RNA sequence: GCCCGGGUGGCGGAAUGGUAUACGCGCACGACUUAAAAUCGUGUGAGGCAACUCGUGUGGGUUCGAGUCCCACCCCGGGCACCA
């Protein structure tokens, strides 16, 4: 009688033995890799913002661990470190919530997190754990900050910054989600503060370009590309004139534009409220009071209670004119007004734009509201990009002057549409303009020829639209330059049209909404919008008009010529802003900087541009966070440390007079931007890490984490890696070769959150089913990169599965030699599980193991070797059970070299499959008739078409369908099917 | 609005253009049991007695053959959002 599997005893036992034997400790320092290649398998470390681990963390960690265990068994020296990122706002907020000092709370959380991380059964290298709040850790966080300052990558600037009124601190742009705080969802406001920044923008091009060489989840790369937001354009200067004096130039305003060729259409200049020119024209503008009020209001809009919604975004645009000053459009030389408006952002480009209402939606909206001129300078060009009629590559364009003719019914609100018979086209009446014809004449000719109507009356010529398309009936690429003309029929008088015309298309009367659906080419849709007068700004490329000598050129070719013409410069602009690093909170690494008033007065300092500022000398690091009873944020733009005299009073490192320490702390994301480096050398007191170890272990081989860090953590780690590379600290400039984002764990189709009350406590599940069952359940939910839907009852299936594995092996009832049929299935499973784990398809790997178990139970017994292989395949998912059974029944008996250490299954060799055993001799031939499956039967793998066909035709089920019919065609797919077409 | 993912049984989810729904959950029936639980076995897309027909968000298309490829649209999830 076999005992029932007791996971409680087993899991505890192996946890202790693994730890004691250190089986998951890599040969970190042994610089000669003893046959085992190093493999750095990293999972983003958790931030303890609660008592214990969330099941979402468990999910992510288990997924990473399965991969690590797999690699370890494949012979790699796997390093799977663990630590806690507990030095920041999230931990502090939690401490505030429960009313415990963060230093104390962190210790409580730490204990619980580590307990849970041990229970889940991951192969962590515990000896190298790090905590970001450990002074021995943040000494180096501060060291990095100091180095950044010394090397000109950290600077101070007064700026309107994102301020969270609830967290009472500033936030980096990346931490503001849709105008709300990333942590607490409070509406973020703008505040003018002096802050420390890291010059990440200096690395924008490299951060962008190097994405190409990374094997990272595509969605992460896309998110980073968008965040960095490279745009190519031009910087152009507009001269400013004081209207009263009329002559005197009062300066220039630089604008950035990606569409310099539209400059002839720039009808006003728009400045952000923070723009320098605004305040400098105080005494020149006649409506200063109004301007001042507007600026105040613009600020208050985001400064005031978070009650009224969305400070920006879709709100109606507002602005005020700077009356009395004008700008000169450098292309037209005409004077244009200057407006101040908050739809122009201060932080992007130059904080000023040239507004081209005809070709920019936002300018159009603003110009319409304030009755500013809209001046069309681009004729639209529509390039057909959907079938039918996609432009044929390589074929020259045939130019053609043409008309698009809109014809209105004599009594109804309907218009003529042509439905083409040989192509799926729906258009207005259209045709060429012959020599000497006006568009009006051409239109009338086309109406007569194509519809037979006799009495159209010309109403309007809306202008020109160009279209590039492949003319399917005529088999040529066309570049049509069409006047859109509008005519109304006076009556229904009509003559017959030729047979030829009738064969080409049908004439239909359509209402406006019907036309919307009916028309196919973009140019005809444009014509419709012209008719409906709903044409807004045309933002696409096109052909220039009203642009002096540039008329007739297309956007692409004229772009840089116009730039040159107006004396502008080509410029590349990034959306990325510098990383705001200061935080006005308590729980974090103090920024290791000192400000000396005296040195500042004498213009002395470590950096020329920043007199008075010194980095804390390396020997004085770490700057230890002082214990402060009242650690609550003050909300005055200052950290609680600003009221701790013994902390901020310090001697100037240069002149030794009384100076003041920086009292802000650094962003939590700085702690986590380099932790992977500390793991490899966590006890090093002399340096951040040893270069030699870095060469052995880095870059990271596999990094797994949540997609929510696409542009936060993952951009910062890349940034610092590049910085360290430039400093010669490391030899790589990307921290991780491979990154995979795991999916989101949800429950019963809904997000897991406290407010929804559907929190899953992993401890309960471990207690009731064991860690192995929980691990397997989590991994079985769906593809790891897609996430999964946690259903409580589902875990029973995995629990049953483990019990059955135990029964099968623990019965100790093995055959002497394995049954060949099972051996084949086993080898197929080895192949599948190996490939699935490599691709993070854990759910299908588990399913394959279930099938294997089903087969084993059905078979007449399996051999010891077969059982051992099975356990090995299971080991990454269920490390405890597989170890228990492996040790109980095989262990060193299988010839694994014995030593002081027990021969853990987790250090054993991953099974290999024999491709000969996977080959099939027969397969199930599917017989289809007209593509419908009618029969299937076993045949030899080598079967030829002729034989397959005759066999198939002899089948009764097939004959039912082929009886008396002629087989017109046979499709034979070797190893799969035969399809008889009748 | 823009950019990513997705839409397949009662549910989670499988399917190199080739037998749709593997595997698991749930459910039903049966065996064991005094009984229940556990366990084991059988069945389980819909309609139909059956032959068969219909079925992967909707509508079209390509193909001998489409969940898979193309076009248009609808819905859900996630990210970004006045970036000139």
C-alpha cells in the first residue's frame, strides 16, 4: 500500500536541504567556469509595499524560476538572485498607512517576503540577496549620484515639475499616467521647484538605436520607441516686431516644426505660457493685464484642487494674444500675430510653435475659435494603399489632369455615384480634362458621356486633389490631378449613353451617408468632405501651393529647401525629457550633495555651471538616512530632512565653512537601475562590483519582468548601463541580452485589486495544496507572456496530477526494460517540453506532461529510467515532489557520481530525445472531398499519391461522395491528407 | 484620437494554411462504499433517430482547403495622449 503524498513534510525538508547544500549557489567567484557556463537568470525584484507577497509576484517569480531550473539542468551555472526594493515611496506609503516607522515596517515585510519566497520553491542564490535600504547598498546608489554629478550628467534646474499633492513629492514624467500619480492615482499638478535631473536626453539617440539589437519582447521595444519619440524637423527663427515703434526688432523666437514646408501657411505664432518672450514683452504689449491673468489661470488650472477633471488633453483650447507685438513669417515676410496658449507645451522643442491651421488639427481648432486666418498651402495627395488599386511598385506614373465631378439630383438631396463593374470601385463621376478645356467644360462632357444627363449647372470648383493609384482596367499607375467640381442638375432630362459606357459602371443616386460607405479612393472621400464643408486640417503630405517658388513641389522634396530658404536648421527632437531624480520624502537614499553659500558667492564649485555645489566625498559615503520620528511628508516642496538640523548642517568639503546638505532623497528607480550589478558582488566593500565578475556574469542572459515597467525601470537600467559603459566600468552597453515581459494575472476575468476584494492569498493555497500545486496551477493558466486567469477550483486538477505522479512512481513497481510504445511517447514529450519551456509556453509543456502521465497509467508499466526522465521533465515545475521521488527511488543509484552532496535532481542532466524514436511509421491519412473531411485511416508514412488515391477511392465513406462524379483534381500532402476535387 | 494585444465549448485554454475544441476545470452517468468524501471508469460544441448539416466576434475576399492569409467593420483588455 502506497502512502499518500505528504507535501507539507516534503516541501519543508527539501527547502532546508537545498539551502544547507547550497545547490542553487553558483560558482560566482570561481573565475574559471568549471565546465558550466554562467547563466544570469534575473527576475525584477519586488518592492515590499505590503505585508507579504502578492500572488502576481508569485506568478512572475515562478515563471522565471521554471526557466532558470531548466537552464540549470541543461548544464548552465545558473545565478538566480533575489532581493528587496524597499527604499522608496511605496514602502513609505505603506508604513504611513499602517502607522509604523518605515525602518521598522521594512523589517517586518522583509521577513514575510523572504519566508514566502522560500516556500514557493525557487532556486534562489540566497547568499547574494540585497536590500536597497541597506546602507551598504545605498552607499553605492549615492556613489553613482556623485559620479553623475562629477561627470556632468546630474544638474539642478528650476522647472515646473509634476507634483503629487497626495504623495507630497515631485514625480518623473514616466511616473505620471494620464495626468495622475502612478502610485496613488491622485491628479498631478505643476509646481515650480529647483530639482536634480539626470541628463538621460543625452543618451536618447543611443537608447533608441540600440533597441534594434535587443532580443526583447516587441511590445516593450515599441513602448520605448514611442516614449523616446524621435522627430525629424527644422528649427526656424521668427523675428519679433514691436508694433508701435514699427521698426525696432525686439528679438527672435525659435520654433521647432516637423513640417517646415508648410511655413507659408503659418498665420500666427503660439507660445507656451512659460515662454521667455512672454514676460520680456511685458512693457510692449497693450493687454498685459489680460496676459498675466491668462498665465495665472493656465497655471491654476493644474494647480488647484484635484476636483475638476483632466487638466489637459481633450479640453477646449484657450489663449490670449500678445497685443502690440507681431512676428514676421520668414517665408511670406508678412506680419502675423503672437498668441500665448497652454496647448503649446513648455517642455518640448522650444516651447513655441508656428501655427499652420490649414495643416494641423490643433492649430485649426484654435484658429477657428479665435477667428485667425487659415491659409491653405498643401494640396492633398492620396496614395491608394488598400486593394483594389494599390500603386504597382516600379511602374512609372502617368500624369493626368482630371475632374472629380459631384452631381446633385434636381429635386432630392442625392448625388451621383459610379459603381464600377469590373473592379470593386465606388467613385464620383471622373474623367480627364482635354486640351483647351476648363474643368467646368470637362465636367459637363463627363456627365453627358457617363450618365446621359443633359442639364447640369456649374456651382463651384472646390480646388485640387491629387491621387496616386493603379488603374486596374487600364493597367497603369496613375497620378491624377483632379479639380473637384460641383454641379446641380436642373432637371431629369437625359439621353441614352453608349453601350461601352454602360459596361463600365452603373449610375447610382446616393445620399451623403450612403456615399460615405460607397466611395473607395481617398481622393474621392476628400472631395466628399469638401462638399460637406467638413474638411478640417489636411495633415498628410502633399503638393505645395501658395508657396512662392516652391509651388508644385511635393512635401518631401521641398521640406529642406524651404528650411534653407527661411534660414532654418535641420533638427532632431526627442520627446524624452531629462530624468527628474529629486524626491521630497523621507524613506530613500539622501542625495549626496552639499551646497556652500560662500563658495557660490566666490563662483567656486565642482562644476563650473553650478557654483557652490559639491558631491559628498567618497570616503564620507554613505550619507546615512538619520532616524526621524516624524517622517511624514511636509508638502512644502521640502523633504522632512530639511528640518533635521544635525543632518543638514555640514562642513563644505572645499572651504570648510558651514554649508548645507541637500535634504531631498533620490528617486526609487535609481536604486533599481543598477541592482543587477550588486548581486554579482554583494559583499564588496571597496567598489560597487568587481570588473572581473562583471565580465563573467554580465550582461544578463534572461531578464523577466512586468510590462508595466516598459518605460520606467527598463529605460533607466539601459541608461545607466550605457553611462557605466562610457565610464569604462563595464564592457557591455545593454544590461540584458534577452528580456521577456510576463502577462498579467487576473482572477475570474477581472483585475486583482483590493478595491475589488478579489485578492488571492498565496499562503492559503500553499497550505491547502502545496507549493508545487500552486506553481503548476499558475503556470498552467495560459501562456506565460500573455498572463492567466486564476480560477480557484482549477488547482484541484494540478493537485490530482501530482498525487497520480506520486502513486505511479512511489508504487516502486517498475518494468525491467521500458515498453517501446511508451518510450516513443516519452521522447516526443521530451522534445515538446524542451521547446515549450524555451519559449515560455509553460501551459502546453504541463499539458504534455499530463498526457505522458495518462499514457504511463494506461501502459503495462514503465521502467526506472523512464520514470526518472519523467521526473526530470517535471522538476522545473514541481521541484519538491520531483526531488522527493528522485531521491527516494533513484538518487545515486542511477550512476550519478556520489559525493558529500546528494545528487539533486535539479543538478541532474536534462533528458535528451532520440529523433529516431520520434519518427512515425504510419500516420492517419485524412481524406477530403472538396476540402471537406470525409474519412481518415492509418497508412504507411512512405505512401505515394497514387496509392493513397486508390485506397481513398475504395473507402465506402468516400465513395458516397464520389459516386458517378469525375475527379477533376487531387491534392496530396505527404504525411497529412489527400483532397479529391469533384 | 494614436499604438500594442485579444475575441475559439458552460469555463481556463490547444491548434507549421490541412481531422477545430488537445490538456485541465466543471457537469452527467457508472464502479467502489452502509453512506458520503476521496479515488477510478465512461461521456460531454449545437441540431438531427440517422445519414448528415451547422459551427472559431460580423461581413466580404484569396485558396482544392481559412481559427490561421487579405480587406472593411464591431467588441474587449492594456499603453500613450495637445510632443508641433
